C-alpha cells in the first residue's frame, strides 16, 4: 500500500474515556503504530478559543448530550472497565475548562514529555479521580515530569500555546472530525476505539484478519462491542 501524503494521525481527548482505552491499546499492543503517527489533541474550547475559531469561520461538531446517551455511556464504561480489569473512576465535571489540560499537553510536548504527560493525565482522571481541569493538577503533573510547576499550570495563559491549540482544532475541522478517538490514514478515516484494528491494518498494510488474529492473543484485554465516543464532548463527539 502506498504511503499517504499526510502522516497518519489520531485525535484524542483527555476528557474522553474511549480515547483512554484506545491509548492503552495503542501503547501496549501497537507501539509501532503509536510511534509512527501524529498525536493531535481535541477538546471543547473555552470562550477565548471559541472567538478565535469564530474568526477563522470554524464550527466544531459539539452539541448538547442527551440524558439518555449520558446514562448509556456510564453503563458502557462500567462494562468495558470490568471486562478489561481496570479500576476506573468517572469524575463529575463542573464548569470545566479543557484548555487547562490540553494546552498543558502541548507545553509538555514542547519539553519532550508529551507521551508521559498523557499517561499521567489519563491516570489522574480515570483512575485517581483528580480534576485535570485545575491548573494545580497540571502543576502536580509537571513536577512528576521534572518540569517547573508553572510551565504546565499556566499553559492556558501562553499566547503561543493558544495559537498551537487553535491550529489543532482547525486541523480537526479540516480533517472532518466528528468524534474521538478519530484515526486517519491517507483518505481513510476510523472513528471509535473499536475501529483501532482496521486503522492498524491500514497503517501496517496488513490484512485485517492478520491484525485481529494478533488481537486474539491478548484475551485479558477483550475487544469492544460498540463504537466509542466521548462522555464529555456531547452529541457529535460521542
């Protein structure tokens, strides 16, 4: 299979449990794929970034989540986490500002700690019940990374990081993203944690059956039964 003109890439959200599940599989099962593509964050913008998006004439696919969908996803997370043997918390987000953690990721990436930051942020949110929308939490993660606390705690105040964040969201719009996790290989797009194996097959140029056969050797991490989105990015991103 010829290489795509644009690099393979995946859009993830630190807010999304399904992105966390996909992250675990990417790093534990398919490290070659994880290492060979671009990692691009996606999040619900705050008022400042929204004004910048409006000026760029970019409308992200974010709509209100229904109560029924929210309850379904909570049940789904319980099923998946139990099947995978994960002790999982589902925090209640009250007035969150997602710029705080996602721009902190971009700051950590600039320091060469992007992957490790994602690991710590997912662990903090989904296993330790910590609020990753608080600058103080980002400061604590910075210390774990060996960085000055203020480098990550104040990331959302950095105009340069704001611009980088805007570029990520504009790129997601141009790529046709409508939910996370979202994988792209050439012109092929794959949405949801359960679409990871077809993406891996496209990335490696392998038959899907070969990738799925390899999956069967990891029964301790069972496959997903339904497409996954995001508990927080409502509607179109779920």
